C-alpha cells in the first residue's frame, strides 16, 4: 500500500522528491533538534494522484486523521476545540522553491466558538479576532475562490473610518466586525457560508493547495524557471505558532548571508506583532534583523546559533523563516536561499575558502546565465544626477523603462516591444506576469525578503523595494516623490538595483566591472570581491573542462576581444561580412558581370581586400585555429532591396525622367535572381559550384594570407569550412578546387600552405549521411541555427514573431529551440552525425558554431555528445568556458555515482 503522509520526525532533506522542499527541510531541522512546531507532510505522490483523478487517493484521509490524532495528543489539545483550540497551518511545498506561487492557509480550526476560547486562553481578545479575520480572508480567497480585492477594500475602508494607517491599530471590535463582513462577502460570492467545521476547513485547505499546483501563476512560474509540470507539491500541516500576540512576538525572514551580495553575517527582516505572511507580502515595512537584538536579545542569540548550525549543515546560504511567540523562538522553514548572480559567485568562492565546499563544488554552484548577467552594462554613476527616490537594493543591475502600474499593462507594453518598469506598493503572486515582462520592479513597501525581492532575485530582474518616500497611486497611475515630483505612467526612469536608487530619464551605461576585468582593464575596488570570485570560477572551469571554446568572429577587433575573453581560436569566420559597406559595389559588379572577363576583374578587385581581412584575423589569433567559412548567403542579399529599386524607377518615370540605367540593371538582376525561399536556394556550397571563380578567389586570398604570416614569422592555423553541404560529391568538388589553388599559392610563395577542409553540418541529410561526408571532410562544425530551421521546418525570422509565444504558453516546447538545442530532434541528428562521422574518420574534429554554442544547457549537451569544441560570440565565450567546466564535473559525478 502506498504511504501518503509522513511525520516531520520521519523525513529528511534527502526525501525532497517525495516530501517537497519545505517538508523535507522541516524534517531535517527536526532531526537537527531545532525548535520546529510539530506537524506532518502529505506527499507529492498524493498530489499527483489527486490531480490525475480529481479526488483524493484511497486511504489518504485515514492517514491524515491518524497523524492529526498524534499531533493532538502531543499538544494536549484538539483541532478547533471550543475552550483551548489546536490551530494548524496548511502550506504548499514543491520539490523546487516557487515563492508565493501556491497557497497557504493559516489558523485552521478557528470558528465562531473557538475564537472565544482562543481569546480566553491567550489572554488577548484582539489577537484571537485578528487571527480569525486572517483565516476567513485566506480561506475565502484561496479555498473558496473569492476575489481577494473585496477583502482588501473592506479592510482599507474600515481603517479609513477609524482613521488608522496600520492593521495593528484596529481595535478588537473592529476585527470582529471585519470577520462578519468577510463572512458576508463569502456568502454573497459563493452562495455558501464560511465553514465552521475544523475538519472540513482542514480537508478543503489541503485540496486547495493540491489544486494550486495547476494554478495560472504556478504554471507561469514553472515555465519561466523550467520546472517540470508533473512533479506535484507536498502539503505541510503544522501546529500554529503566533507572531501576532503583541510586542514580545513577531515574525521574520533571515538569510545566513546577504543574498544580494554574498557578504557574510546575519541578514534579514523582522516585523513585531505579525504573522509570517505579513513579512513576505510587504504590507508593512519591516525592521532590519539587527533590530531584533535590541527588542529580544535572547531570541536573537538563539536565532544566530540556529543560523550557524544550518549553514554548516547545508554548506550553503540558508533562507530561514521564523516566528517568536511571547519570547519563544520557532523555526518555520529553511531552504537553500535564492541569490543574485553576484552573490552566487562570491558565496561559492568564500565557502570554498572556509572549507565548507571543494573547488569543484564551488564551480558547480555558479552558472553561465549568472555570469552573463554580471557582464551586463551598469549605470554611469557620474551621470545619474539626483535620485527620484531610494530604497532597498533588493536585486542588482541596471534597467531603463517606462513606468507602468499594473501587471496587465506591463505585459501588454512589453509584448509591443516597449521596455517597462513595474511600480507597485507591494507585489503579490498575481503580479508575476508583469514582473516577467518588466525590466525592473520598484515597490514603495517591503524589504529584501518581500515577495518582490525574492521573486526578482530568482529571475535575475532588477529590483528596488521599500522606497518609502514614494506615494504610489495605482488608480491615478502615477507616483509622487518626497519633494512633490509627480511621475505619470509612461515616464521613462532608470532603476539601479545595486544602489537601490531610481533616477529620471535614461541614464547612460558603462561596462560592468567583470567586462573590464575580462578586457584586462583597471581593477574596480568596489567590485573586487565579485571579480575575484568570477576569475576563480573561470580558472577552475578551464582546469577541468574537456571542450575547447572558440569564438565566432569576423574582424581582427572581434578576434582580439575573443582572445582576451579566453577563446581558443575562431570556430566561425563569416566571409560575407567582409563584402558589406563600400565593398558591396564590387560584389554588385561580380553579379552584374556580362562576361567571364568582367566577373574575373571584379573577383580580382575583391581578392586583396579579402586577403587583408584574413591576414588581420590570423595575426590576432596567431597560434590558434581560425575556421573560415566560404561565402554562404544568397547573392541577392548584396543587391539593393527590390521594392526600393522599383520605387526609384517608378518615381523617375512619373516625372518623365529617364531612370538611372544602373538601377534598371540592378532591378533586372534582382528579378532574375528572385527565389521563393532563398534560404533553401542558391547559397552555400551551391554558390561555389555555380559561380565560376568565387571559391578560387576566397581560397587564394586565404592561402596568400597564410603564406604572408608564415613568411613574417607567424603561426597561422587556417581551416576552410564549406557551408550547406548535403552530399559528399558537393564537398569533393570544392575540395579539389581548394587543393589546386593552395598548391598554386605554395608554389608562388615558396612556403607550404595546407589548410584542412571541413564542412558545416546544417541539413538533416548531411547529418544522416555524415559517414560518407567524412570521407572528404577533415572536420565537422554543426551549424545549429540552420539545422534547427530545416529540422523543424521553421523559418526563424517568421515563426518567432508569429506563433512562438503561443507555443511556449501551450508548452509545445519549454524554450525556443533557437535558444536551447532541441535534444530530441536536432540533438538526435547531432548524435547520428558524430557517431557516423567518427566511424569513418576516428580523428574527425567536431565542433558547433551556431548560437547554441554559447547557451549553457546546450553546452552540456555538446559535451555529452562528444564534440571537441563549441564556438560562440565573443561575449559568450566566458559563459561557455564556465559551462564546459561544469559539464565535465557533471560527467565525473555521474561516473562516480555509477
């Protein structure tokens, strides 16, 4: 028989798949002897069974009842009994943290009778009615489906009538009146009363948490964070402890280190006379955790001791929720805390220094996307001027956008291509779509542990919280600063999440400290810790990785930058970029040539320019491989636009003028070369076989550049890559011409010029016939951009704008296949090509030069697939280096576990 319920004393953190993250960590803290209110966990298996059938699995409630009875016996109280009620909390707890995305219901067991008993036993009528109104509001909204707005409006209306700002200033009679108002709202909206039965409250609360796994915001968050939809959530049922019992009580959230910077020392927020949801929701501004030392030194010291225990035990930054009930400290949750990219690198390095993790474990705890964020530009602080407001620097970075005041508006404007900043008094889980759409989040309430801060940090979004000097008026769609400045919706502001400041207008950007470090620039004292941590992570990655990392670079300047960033060569040099600008005229001459002699003259004029480009790139990459791709795009791309030419000619004719003869000649050529689908037309190797002299010119230019570098004492390693090959005979014909031309260059220069010839694998047929193609190819490089297009039947420029957003929303694929490699389809073709290619030529060098070469997840796939190198844009080279190292560690760990 399947078991669905586990007491906290029966689990541990190694059971996270079954108990969820929260349940397994509550069990772990219980095992460590920390003060955890007792309780039990309904498993993720129970959730999955419920979601599959729509009803609770057989035997579930018998198990719940047995555990509840044991809990009641240990407490000496019965759930909801009138005189001294046991009250429970019901909280979600998925395998992976999803802050605020699912449901929580507190104070289960209160009703019209037990609230009086709670008032008597606690000695505080106000506390009892405050707890009851919280239950009715939570239960009505999360379990019974009543919109939360009427509850908030009723509370705001009552505070207005009483002339108070905070909930804590309402009297007992006010709270009792509010309970009746809330119950009337529920009856009006649902047609049924708020349930008075504690057992019914518990059962319905548990099922509501199960159902919240498939709630809209939970699904959206999982898509954003790439969390599987079939995991389900655990449900944690726990004895209530109360932080809203007066000045000697309170709730807080603490981190063992600063989650924004990684700096050591206790860090967090505390809210006296409050339950934990008040802290996370940001409805009242908290005080710093250090203030707890003044308010309750004994609890503060105990909390610090527990924090040290947890950090040593988990060997990581821990995120902790706690409540103090009349001077007694209770630990309500711990988990490995979400952190910014900066904090991740700093923490990894410093935990390694402290001996809590090994250098390899430190590398495994950072990731490429975090490094990419650290490479983003920052605001030029010398040009910021006077800030509109300052708040808590909750998630670092620099973002510019137009102010919007609700999630829907943020999503609409972002979908239209506008950059926006979401401004709220405080965010709620319902604001998630707007937070995803926005460049930054700004709130007037809350601290670094509020919902806005936690979610923004997890997503890598810029965030400033608790900007108290701002008065946010969401109805009027504006905010007002302390000096009376009014900022209307649509106004552009700049948000500095590192400094916690908001500036008017668009502040100019400068390179980040990490970019300056990679470029070999001056030391940035303010960012020394993170720069040193990044340097250590990259150094370790370079030590353990097997994959080489090359760069896609088309100019000597890009090649030099790539080398500074750690590239081990160039995996893709696109020669078509050398024919743009003023040189386009020479290509036009070649295309318009009426005779072989005219075409040969145009190619002869192009040759020295091409040779000069190759010489500069080979010099910048001296001693490292440089893979030169022969001309790839259709020739019409070098001609003026058809519509532009037609308009110019028609305009001249309308004026009774003779059109420019050159325009007429160009339009004739454009019409002649028109293709319905040019990306599947005359391009790549097909050009080389159809246009006489084109391959010879490019190969001669490269051969002469190699010879020039050799004669000057250089060490060039040029490789020739033939694009869009679909059959081995195409490659054989081109390779014969390459050999002929290079032999001529060798004889003329007096030095041996030998460039390996390989091909791009970017067509499914090439992948499926790779064994035959390897008979002629000395290396393969996967062009995954075109391989993805031709495998899926997607025209990238069209489909991304037309229907990709719908495909992502419907879960057809979790991410764009142009961003992260499609392992099932394109990845399978890669695997076939690698296996068949090396079966023919065991020493076949294989790499990838599509954009996937710089995508972290794809780099791991290429490592596993047995490629020799990845190639990506220069700015992604550090990311690829880091991920190549992490991929090697994952393989080693997998081997060890086997």
